[in-house]
């Protein structure tokens, strides 16, 4: 009983740059797991780090590893103690496997589990034909949602979580960094009734996408001073809500400089190095509220995300810029490195 | 110094049904007050109660009284201790004059001041050429907003306060009662990203307006069972958010019956008699959150309201169904009694 | 494998008043369950309803049933798919078995699960030597907490959940109804820094306990008008926080009459019949916040409860008024019916 | 009409270190102001900066200036447009004069007014016999509270605001920096039901006071590693709540290192220079909530503060370590510079 045999997968074979498309064993499932046949996967910036084998990857990844963590698929097998998921279900997958037993998990905050294990980072991922995941990590998707959109619920969920971590309706929102998650955040903010939305980036390609997703004003920070523009456009008060999506120290500093007194800054972008802040002026005197955002709230974020899609309030299709067969993952990686793509879908 | 002479006004002359258009003295202003020349006023259901001289009016109103409380205008005179309002300002007026000294006022909750005095109810109102109001009660309006829309910020603010008293984005909202405030609430909920919005009423005229304001599903409760419809359309779960705008005991009971477990009910409609509720099933077992809503938060609600109008997220113009000179107020009252109008604007 | 044989238990044998102490089979456990050897159990008012076989019991209970749901014990056996609970663990048990799959469960609100099954009500309970419960329903207790106190975490948790559902520090709190949960709430409110705590009841026995648990002012509502006393003692403003623990229509009405404008009422007591309220004066004009409270938040409430006990902020021992062997449950029931006891502990 | 003549005051005469006790004119009052006769004042660290004439002082202070901002007194004169304050009232004074017209002021957040003017910094202060303040800045004190305690409501209010900016009951709290405000925060956290409270500092004098105010564990960071101690004592999880009161870059870094995943850090201490933080580990991955805290919420903080004092939950008397006549202010300054005092009271 149980699926056996091998499957095509993208493997990080050892502690060095690169990856390889090869065959590996189909993963087995435990009593509480389900086996998902991957229908569509998507490439995340994290995957580029793994392939490049940078310092973060060296510290975190234990090869050989099938990586990739953004995907949707169909349940093809369920473990003996699975209670409510059926073979044939169309699902998207929460990539953070929480332990379910720590304080955070037991108080509704499994997204910041102390012992989280991330699919495609700490355990086998989705650039493959099959993935084994705990039943608790699947979210049933409306079949009216396309495979491509269902595959990017992880980054879309990041944006939903970040944007809706406080009030938005009637407020001015600044999105710092217009990568795919930033672009999603623009759309979520508009759907939630933001008064107007600024979006910044250093790449015209991304700013064009941000505009298409609804940004009222895009700012190319290689050409304009984002702080000056946003302060000028808000009567000198700043933005009510700032969503930091760049992870760049300059972006973080801009985020706090454009934040209104009493405003809310939600930080999702991950700086690769320490950041120097003027805490007195930027946070304390302002009486600012700052949220660190990690993952997606399980499962509030997922319900919100699906509702925004089902109701037509958010349309993610402009972000699906390219599609490839899984075996041509290199092409997608190249496009991303050049900054000429948003979300790239792979079909195993 | 100060404006003197008389002005045209609608007066409740004594403790009996009816009202009269007559001339009264232009009101004087105290050192902290401003005199507003009324540009447009609107009729509220409360005004009908005052004219009809029902039990509530008999208990509350002390004639002779110029009534009316929904209006906008221009500041024409300011008191000696006024600090930041200038003659010529285009303003809408918060009708609740808070004392500024009670616990509620001193903790940011002036809308539920213990000693509130309401313009047009407890002190001279706006169905007149001029009104004297404390400087703290004027809100500067964007000149891009029409006189007619600026005149109905009080009921629109009720709707904004009620709808945004909790989360809305991605949620299902049921508006019970589609009078003008209910119709405004439909629009606010849609602007805030509600997944879908139900609106109920007993009058097709109002339901047609609710649909025009964005309701996804209208329910004529003389023809359909609102509870059955909403439960059926939500998979038996009920609405995440219920906004009670009818004030009718049946509406209140429907409100709680259609509320999802863990949902939020915000009650604005004022029942004229006690209501019998199944607290165990409707509130306690459900773990429901219930908010009593009164007035408008000063001034968060006003900022939100203006932002929704300025950004084009909400268009109130369909609710301005009729306009008359002030002296023809009777025509407006008649239309409202027949249920063939939403907001009626009067020009002094 | 697995424990077999019979055990002593208190059984509701059929659809009629009464109960019997008898031997039944030791329950089996599923792969995700644990078997708990009961060390101490406690009698709840619900158990009296089951024995009395009133209308609620007739509707809800399916005999034969071992009832009882407040208890602590030791894990003696674990199912095959149990992941983090070990034999020998000292645990108290959350009585609400949530399905883990509904919207509420998946958004951190399992305490209001749509498909809840309650131990000792919908499935075999704790007036027995052994109980089978899902692993997810056990909470590890600090061994420094006595068996008797560990056995009453369910009602204590009700009080913690109700009291801490909003701010308390520096505020005036009125506890309506001083049964065991009301007495716990008094202690929690004091521990959380309430400025002063009123406690009402109709029985001097309970009011004496409330005073012992820290109430600053007790009110025997057969002798004094609770509304008048609380308004007089709060300068006419009312209590900032009202905790309704009586479930009696008069108590509910008092609760709303003594609530300050802008205050918070948390309702835990379950009225057995509809209650007529003056919604306009009691909730709407006041701008009140009303929470329906059900069960205990899993597991925030449990962490809070244990912290209050471990830190010595709350001492529940005065509420443990009597202890009996399980077989003498009738004696305990009699005391409770006479109102001459708070919590009665049974040792199987 | 109005008090005239001169009074004794402590003056910063010009842009250089030092101060002088001299006679200046009694301040006049505007129509909305009241004149307060100072009964007791207290020295804040800010006053030391003004005397020392450091860079901050050079930038902010415009001499000649009577400084000092912590005080209580009696109202001896009221302006013509004053509405509810009477001569003879015993009052403590909120030092932040908000403009009442900016967005923050009009949305219940006057403590972060965009145009704040601080008594004793931007306008004449309290090291004098009389001070003129807007009526809106006086808070009536219970006459049962001593002059000395009434004089330190400003720093006590800082502590109340910081500590109660989130939940505390049943949680572990770390207070970083045990100056007078830190010591107040220890007391507030204990009063609010904190499970246990850590307090850090570099001075044994302050740590002894923190212990006296209720700290369960004090940490001399010149002798022990605060991060190691707090992590060890919390099972490696960290503190649920961290209150940063030191303003020192090392303190700020410790604050984030000891913060639990999902915890709350409230920052009050003002770093005099930029601080370098590991945002990824300290805020983002943790899903932390960070609040910048400025001043005192008007007037929620004041109500909370007074309730804690009136109910006996907090006793501030151990912090009143020295008293002097106003003319001997130098003695108090010396003691503070040596770190051998907490709050020093001056009597004009």
C-alpha cells in the first residue's frame, strides 16, 4: 500500500551552487500526512538563494534536498490517521509545518511556531511530481481558481497577512518594494479600501506591474526621493500604513521616514544584514506600531486570501508572467535573476 | 459686533404635532462658537418624530425649537476664543455636542458623552439660515464634495462608524434594514472589501437603492425569509458581520439569527420598545461580539468618511433623491412618510 | 495491547431522573487519543441538570452515558499517532472536543467549534476511573498545583476567559452572580489589577465566598438593589466591566443597567429562557461592547490560568469546600442543591 | 485683574551650561488657561540635559527659560473662556500641550500631536511659584494622594502608558533599565497581574529600588548577562512583554533578544544615537509587536494611574528619595548625577 517508485524532481545535490533535474524516490507518508501530486509550482526568491548557495543557504540547507515551496496540487493518498482530507481534493499548501505543541501553536500563532520546519527548505519540497505534507498543512482551494493562482497562495498570503495586520480602509498606504509580494500587497490594500497606495522600487518592470495591480503612484527610487514624494503628497504627514517588502536597509529606513505619527509599519522583507535605525525619531516619538510579519496566519490569512480571489476583489493573473515545464526551471531562474519576471509557474 | 436680525427657520412652536416656517432671531455665538450659514440641510427620521410629536418627542423636545441636524455650510462668524476655524470655511457639522469633560470625552469617546446635547434636538438646529455651533463641532470639508453630499455626513458617518467598528475585508456582511444609513453601510462595506453583502428591507424602493449602492443580494423580507436565505447562501454558517440598521424587533432577531459563530453584530437601529432575545443561542454559545453604535467617532469616523468620498470608493449621489427649498419642507416630509425617498436636501 | 476490563463509573442509565454507580467497560482509545486515569473530578451545575433530567438534558443527552467533565488525571496510555504526550503526564482536560476542521477551529477559535462534542455531555465523561480523550484536549499541569485545583480548571478557565476578554487593570468590575465561576472571576479581576470589584448573589453563603476571594463589596440582591448600590458607589457612572455569571434574566438586566457608557459586558451565564432587554438604553446609546463567552480559549486561557496559579496571584483553595469518594457523589449533589457548597471534589 | 508681580524661579538664562535661581514675572494667562500655584515639583533627566546644555538642549531650548515639567499644584486663577476648572482645584499637569487640531489630536491621540509644545522645554515650566497652563492640561487629583506622589504623575504616567500598552496579566515581563520610570513600570506590571517581572540596570541602587517596587528578579548587567538569565529563567522562550526604559543601545538590543516569539516590546527609553538592530531575527521572524511610546494617553493613562494609586495597587512612596526647597535644586541635581536618588521633590 502507498505509492512507490520514482519521480522527476529538482534537486540540490550537495553543498555547492547549482541544482539538477533528476529522479528521486516518491516520498512516503506518515499516518497524519497526505501525498499531493503537484499540478503547478512557483519559484520564490528563496529558491534562488538555495541555487546560488549563499551564506544563508549554507547555514540552513542540508542537501541533498528537493526544494521549492509554492505549489498547488491534488491529494492522491492519505495516511491512516487522516481525518477530513479526501483523495481527489484540490489543495494549496501552507509551507510552514508547525509543531502544534509549542506556546505559539497552542495560542493561535502557529505561523511563528518555535520549531517550524519549512517545506522545500527543511524538508523535501515541491519542485517534484509528488510531495508529502501533514494533513494540517493543506488548504482546500475553490476549483474556480486557476492552477497558476492556486500555486502562488504562499506569497499572496504573505501580502494578505502583512497588509491586513491592521486597518487599511480610508488610509494612505506605502508599499516599499514592488516585487511579487509587494505587488500583491498593492492589490490587497486597494481591495480593502485604501485611500491611495504608493509603491516604490528600483526597477521599472516591477513598478509597471505595481501600477497594473492598482498603485495610485509609483516611485522609482533611482529617479525620485521616495520620502520626499510621499511626504509632499500627504501634506507632510506621511503614510498611515507602511508595508516594508524590500528587505533592503535603505527601504527599511524609507519605511520609517514616510510613516505618519501614530502610523503602522508592517515589516515582511528580510534584511540580510543588521539595519541602523533612528529609533527615537522613527518609532518612539512617533508612537508608531511596528509588526514583524512571518508567514501566513493559519488559517485566517488563507480564508481572507481565498475570499479576495473568489469575490473578484483581487486579480492575480497579471503577476503570472511566465510558465515552463518543471525541467526547464533554469529558464525561469534566469528571468528572475534579470528582474524580468514576477511569478514563474512550473508544471511537473 | 456679531450678526443680528432675523432669519427664516422651521420651528416646532409648541408641544403638539406639526411645524411652521417662520422668522426667528439669528442665534448669537459664545466665545468658543462659530456661526454657520446653512448651505444645505437634510431630513432625518428623527425630524419626522419631532413633527409627529410622538412619545419620544414629547419626552425629549422642549419647544419652541428650530430642529434639523444634518447640514453643511459656511462659517460666517467666529467667537473670541476660537483658535483654528476661519470665516469662509466650508464645513459639515457633528451634531453631538459633547461636554469635553466627562470620562468618555477625556478618553477619546466623546461620541458617547454623558452629557451630550444634540443639535436640532436639545439645542437650535439647522432648518434655518444660520446655526451657532461650538468650534469643536465643525469638520472642514473638501470643496470637491458637493453641498448635497456634505449635508449628509451625519447619517453617512453613522454608517461608516457602524461598518468599520470591526473587520470587513474578505468577510460576508448582512445589512438589516436598507434605509439611507443601511444603504450607506452597503457602500462602505463594499469599499472596505467585503466578500459579499446582503441587504434586507420591507420596501422594494429601498432594496433597489441598496442594490444600486452595491448589495450583492437584496432580500425583501415580506417575500423571503432573510434568515433562511442568508444561511443557505453561507453554507449554513451565517454572516461574519451583521449591521443592524432597522431598529425593528424582528430585524434585531434576524440580525442575531444570521450571525456566524464568533461573528460581529453592530447595532445602530434604535428599537422603540424592549426586544426579547435568545441570549444563550444568539450571543453566548456563539461567542459573538456585539457593539452598540451611537453617533460618529470624533473624528476618526469623519476622516474615514471623507477619505472614502475623496478617493471615489463611495459615491453617495444615488441617495440624494429629492431637493426642495427649505420653505417646502412639508413636501420632503410627505415623501419620506410614504417611503418614496432616501435623502431629501433642503436649501435655506 | 490497550487497557481492558471494567471500571467504576457514575452512569445515567436511561432517559429519566437519577444516576447510578456501577461498573462499565474501560474506554478504548483511537490512534490520536490518550487514556487518562482520573485522579480528581468535580461536580458542575450541568451534572445536576443531567441527573434531574430537565428539558435541556432530555434534548441533549443520549443515555446510557458516563457524565462529568471537570477533572485532572494521569495519562496511562497513548494512541499510535499521538505525537507529544507521554504516559505518566499530569494533565487537566479541556472538555470541549473541537473538530479541528471548521472555520472557527482553523482561525484560532476552537472554543466555539461548530461541531463541538463535550466530554460528559456528548461523549463519555470523567465520573469514572478512566476517560479517553483526544491528545489535543490535554493540558500539562504544573505538579505544584494540587489535584483538587487541577480538577477545576474548566470552571476556573471560564472565569479567566470571561474576565480577561477585555481590559481590567485600574477598572471597576461588577460580577453578577457569585457561584463558583463568579467567585473565580472575582479573584481573577483582583489579580489583574481591578480598581474595585462588586459581587452580587441571592445567597449569603456565596457572597461570603466572594468576599473571601477578594470582592471589595458584596451585594445580597434579596436585601439590596444591586443597580442602586453600584451606581451610587461609582458616582452614577456604573461599572467599567460587567461579568454576567448568573444566567438569570434579572441578573442579565442588572448587568446592563450597571454598565458604564462605553463599558464592556461579558456574558457567560446561560439564561434558560429568552431575556427581554432595553437594547436602546442598555447597549446602543451606551456604545457598549458585549461579548458572548463560551468555554475557554484553547489554549490561551489555560496558559493564563496556570500562570495565575503558579505565581500565587490566585488561590482557588477556598472554593474547594468538600471532598468525597466518587461512589458518594450523591452527597455532593445534595450539598450543591442546597446551595451549601462551592466546588465538590470526587476521588475515583 | 489677574495676578501680577514676580516670583522665584529656576532659570536657564542663556545658551550655556548652568542655571540660576532668580525672580521673574508671574506668567499671565490667556482666556483658555489656568494659573497653577506649584505645590511640589520633581526633577526629570530632561532637566539635567537642559542644565548641562548638551547637543539636544542646544537644538531644542530657547533661553531664557524657566524649566521643569513634573509638578502638582492648586489652581489660583482661571481664564475667561475656562469652562469646568475652578479656583482651588488640586491638580497634576500633563506636560504635553497638544494643539487640539491635528489629525492625531482629533483621533484620540493627542499624546503624539504634530505640534506639541512641552511645558518646561518649549514654554515656561514648573521650577517656579506659578505656571500658566491650558485648562485642557490639568487633571484633578484625589486629595488623598500626597503632594509628592501627585508631583510625579508625568513619569508614573509614562510607565503606566508603556506597561499597559498591551496585555500583562499572567505574562512574564522584562523591564530593561530601572530608573524611576522603570521602577514605576515594575510596580504597574505587578499590579496588573504579571506572572513575574525581571528588572535590569547597571546600578545596584536602582536595582534595590526595583526589587522594593516588586521585581521578582533583578539583574545587574555589569555582573550578569541579562539575555542569558532571562532566557534561562523562561525555558529559552524569552519574556512575553519587554519594556525598554534605558534608551541605551545595549539595552535596546537586549530588549529584542529577550523577547519571546509573538511577544510585545514597548519602547520608551530614548536612544541618543541610532541603534543597529538585527531586524530579521529580532522583529520579523519573531512576529513581534513593537510600540513606540511617547508621553501619556490623554486621559486614559491618567485615569489608570489614579485608579492604581487610589486602590492601593501601586505605592510610589519608595521612589520619593529626597526633598528640597526649590532654591536648593542644585543639591538634587547633584544626587541625580551621582545616581544616588530616584525622584527628588522640590517645594517652591
